[in-house]
C-alpha cells in the first residue's frame, strides 16, 4: 500500500543560499592599506609596512563604519 501525501504539503528543497559577500568598503580599505604599506616599506622596512598596514585597516574600518 502506498502512502499518498496531500497536495498542500508538497516538500520543496530549500533554495541554495549564496555565501555572504564582503562590502565594497573592504576592497577600498585593503587597497588604501596596501598602498600605505608599500610606501612605508620603501621608507622604513617590513616592520613599518606591517605596522602601517594594520593601522590603516583599523582606521579605515572605524572611519567608514
């Protein structure tokens, strides 16, 4: 004997959800931080570049938020 399902209880698979995308502001923050880090690297070396890059990311996030 087969089981019949009422027509109002149709099972549909959930639609595949897209992964959340990063806002455009993060691309802008990353480009500005990379440019500042490149300038700092040529002037002061890798430690200055890392410090400047991190500082620019934090400041850009706070300013653009």
